[in-house]
C-alpha cells in the first residue's frame, strides 16, 4: 500500500502517496495522479494503507461528530490540540482515522472553534457562540421567508409585507432588505425587470401616482403635509390710502396670490402706480420652525393636477392677496409722468385693500390694449390695465428689449378632467396681459435689488454679467434683461429666495427690523446652493409630468403625426404640446429652428418617451 500523508490545502483535507520525504517537504503523487511538493507544515498524519479509503472513513466519521458535544468536551478555558480533542471525544486510544475526523470537524466549525496554530484550537466562549448560532438561525429563517415570498410572487400573488414596502422597493430600495431580495430573485427567475414583476402582481399604482411617489420619496420623505404652524399677531400696520383699490391678475388655478397692482391719478397730472407684494416675511422669525420649513422646501412644486406649497395652507390663506379683504403687503409706489417716465419711487410696509382677483382666462379675450379704446369697461379695472400696458411697453423699451416682431413662443396649460381626459391649452408668451404683469414684476424686482445693493446688504440676486443666468449673493448686471440689478422679491409665498430678499428689504423699510443675513453669511450661501439644485429638480419633475400627460393626450386624440421644431441634432420641440423628444432620420443639413412633420412610431408611458420618425420639412410659421 505504501506510505501516505493526510494534509490540508486551501482549507480542504487531502491524501497523497509519498514518493520522497525530507525535513521541509514531501514529494507526493496526488489523488489526481500529479506529482507535487507538500510542505511539512501542512501535513497532519503519515499513515500506511489505502489512502482513498482512509479519507472516506475520516470524512464519514467527521460527519457523525456532534459538534456541540465536542465543544463541551474540550472546554473553553485553554487552548487544545486536535489530538487532545480526539482523545476527549473518542477516548484515549483514538485511531488515526478518528484524529483526522476530529481535525476535519474542528476546521468545519469556525464558530465553535478558533484556529490558533497548526492543529491548535480554542473553543469559542459560550456567549459568543450563542450569538453566532442565533445569527445562523435568523439567516435560516430569513431565507425561508424570502423563499416563501418568492413562491407567492411567482404565483402572481403580492405578499402583504412586500406590498407595504412597495414604494421603497420601486424607488429607493434597501438592497439588504428581505423584501427587496425576494422581489429581485423572483424577477431574475421570471427573467423580467423588477418593475415588470411588481406591476404584474399589482404593486405598481397608476403611473401618475407612481411618478409622484418616487418624487416624494426623494424630495419630501416626510410627506407633503406641512404640519401645524399657528399664525402670529403681526400688529397693526399702516393702512394704504383709501383710494388704493388693488387688483391681481393670475390664472384661474392660482391660490397663492403674491402680487397686485393699483393706479390712481395725482393732482399734478401724473399717475401713481402701486405694486403690492404679499408679505408673509413680516410674521416669520429667524430660525423659527416655519423658516426652517421654508429652507427645507425652498419653493412650491407645480405639476399637472396638483401642487405642493412651500408654506402651510393657513399661512397662504392669511397672506395671499385675496379679494375683498385688506392684507399685509410691501408696496412699491412709482410716480409716472405722461411720457411714462418714473419721476419718483418709494416703498413701504402697509395693509392694502384688494378689490379684485382678475383671472386671465376670464379677461384675456377682452383685454386688447393695442386696439381702439373706449371709456367703457368690459371687466373691472380695464382702464387701469390699459394704462399699465402702455407703461409696461415703455419700461420694456427703456430696457432695450421691446421687439414686436420677435418669433412667437408659447406656454401650455394642462387640465385633467374626469376619466383622465387631458385638455391642453396654448397661450402665446408675451401676450399683452403677460407683458403687463412681467414688466411690473421686473420693475419691482430691479428697483428693490438696487436698494439692497446701494445699502451694501446681502441678498440672493439673479445675475448674468456674461453667459448663463445664475444666482449670486451680490448684485451684478443681468444682460438678458438689460438691467444693472435684479433679484426675486415678488413671490414670497412660493419661493425661499423671495422670502429672504423680502426679509432683507423689510430691514431697510422698518427701523426696528434687523437684516436676516449679513454679507458673507455661510447660511446664505448654503440656501443659495440648495435652492438652485432643488428648484431645478422641481422644474424637472414638472416637465416630466407634463411630458407624461402629453403622451396621454397623443393616445387620447389618436394622433399619428406631429409638427415639430428642431432644437439641435435630433432633438425637437413638439408644436402644441409641452414635449421635447428625439427624432430618427432628420436630414444632416437641417438647421436649428427649422420645422418638420414627424410620424409617431410608439409611445412608452413608463419611460415617458415617444418614438418619432422624420417625414418631411415644413414651411416656417407665419410665412417667415
């Protein structure tokens, strides 16, 4: 039979026939017929007899060893050798096979026995061992739970635990959670995506809710509700002149009315224009819970069919410039002469009576200030609006931005009706009513930005000295608007930037108020950074949802072809819809802004994408 060795290699026990032996190594023929050198330090036994049978007997004996009993036999006080363990377990006359079996058992149970040296071990302490065994049992139970869920998922059923975790699994999975592991393994077995599996068992809600869930988990992990923020008493404010009857101009869906206007005649023949901005900042203390909410949310979120307000509903209701009541406001009054030149400006904190909330949808058709005017009014404040339109044109000309021949641009409104019916309205951007409102807002924002800059006061400015528009804590020119100073002040119910700037402005108007931020305040830089990224994320979500409902509209109207305008490369803007997509087959010589007809080849609502193929070029709009 010859001489053989029993040795360990890479955690496995093996036997081999000895060919030659010296102090450091054995030259052997392995079980696979190969010749090899084995270090003596890896050899535990040298024996005579059938090597294959020895290994089989040792393995069988090792499998029969009661590990718990072996652990008790060796004790936990001191280190021990494999030979000592074999004597304790099998008796003092234990055989070579039994020694090998014990050695194999010791190696196979690292939780019970710690390896200290060649053939030397120490039993694990009882408490440590119990913890390890409990962990194994937990893992066993977890595997059984996972396998049970997998069976249900493969059978088309949704386990209650996975239903409870569905939002997290779909949008922000914890890849170590049992529910996620079950879903991903089931999806792999069915050879489908995780989303497809969850959809097949009813764990995916209607797509608008699915998209909203993902957005809320990322941006509003504590939910949309603001919580309870009681309204303080801000005291008695100076009351605006009784001749001021302010009116606002907003969409019908607007509930946060930030701005209103007034016009009245002065004895010298000039006009006094009032721009009145809601003033929640008067009642919000620095570092208060509500201010922390503002800096957390940073803006109101808008999307078709819903919105998430920056301020709590009771605060919006208290400070929105709603008709039929007096509300706190920061007012900018500008005296304007007959040539529409601003003679003098003053700003103040006051209570303003709001006479009307005019809704664009109700008055736009009647508001045609470029046409022949009469003394009759079709809607309230029409005469003031006519004059304000002329003032707005003059302001735009003064900025060098008035261009009646500029190419048309459009804004879109999406209405969701019963049965998910989609109605998309189109309004030309820069229509008279839009220009009136935007120019008055630009006038107020630039005037107040200049005031902050002149006082060397910190603020969040919108600047464009060159290149793209960006935010800054100090004023620089805005070449896109043709202004030396510009900042957002006019939407404090909706944006944190406007709240901050209004807070700073209040400190200039009220001698008892201190600036919220000093120059170089680290917190101001942090809010600036957070606002830019968060505002972009909110806008991206709005565009995503507008694109989704545009695809629903395409399906609803059974559209087969669309008109589009080239942006660049293969990217186009669809005419009549708030939708941007890519088109296959556009000629390489097509120029940006060129129009084309495209064919719809498919709509993917989950990915919010539409397949488009180029058909032919179209003439420019308006025959230009």
